[in-house]
C-alpha cells in the first residue's frame, strides 16, 4: 500500500467499503426472504420481492421444514362463450385432485404432477399484499403461470363453448388433531378466491 499513490489508496478503500456494504445489504435481504414472517419483512414486502425475484429466489426457508397443517386443493372454473353468444360459468374443477389421481399407484410420477401446481400456487400466494394483489414482477409472473396451468387443463374449448375467462381458488382444510390430543382444531374448509383472469390464445400453447 505504501507504494501506491494517495488517489489509488482512496479508490481501493472506497471500492472495498462499497463491496462490503453491498454484501451486507444482500445478506440482509436474503435473510428476510427466508426467515419466518415478521413485522419488518411484511412492511417492506414489495421492495423485498422486487429485489429477490427472480434472480435471487431461494427455494428454502430458515428453520424449515414447516409441517403442513392443512390439506390445500387448488380449484379452477372457466367462463365459456357458447355458440348462441351466451357466457356460461362452469363448475369448479379440482386441479390438485387431478394431480393426485395421476400420482397414486404410479411408480415414477412426474415432477410436474407432483410440484408444478403446488409450487406455483404457493409462490403466487406468497407475493400477495394485504389487499390480496400480487406484488412485483414475480407475483405477476406467477399469476400468468397459474393462468396457463389452468388453461392447459381445460383446453381452448370446454363444455360446448370457447374458454374466455378463468378463476382459481384454494380450498384449505385444517388437519384434525390426533385422537390422543386435547387440542381443538376447527376443520372447516376455508377458501381463497382469486378474481377472473382473461385467457388469451397463447395461454393454451
């Protein structure tokens, strides 16, 4: 260092400090992303998601795994345009049940049937703000991803009409406490219903 000019020393010091600060900020952002929900991460959810996703997405959580405490099924329905011009709403299709039917007794189930829908829904829900709207680029990407998963299940034509809109919801039923436990668990199924999303031709490809 003694052989360097004062200007060179200043440049090196500033560079080292800058890299150190950037490393600290990056580490804090990653920690908040993988840590259990807390006041700080909820308050700055939008900025945190915009920084983390998609380049620095973490597929694990601090203190994981979190045992599942509810059975969650993702369901969908569509609005189809009938030949007479009427718009018809179909019944709910249980997409998760379809995946489970493909997996049961299958010695080599595909990763898509095991994780595609479940992972997409979990990632999408994690981006929702306190008003139930997806936050940031990653939230919008997950919404589009879910839309295309549902569109593929129904196809462009369904129930005698052409698919125009799709709506998704989750049905979560808490797992009952074991018989030896004194804990009371309300096993009433709760629903998280998303708004209608417009389907385009490219969503079926």
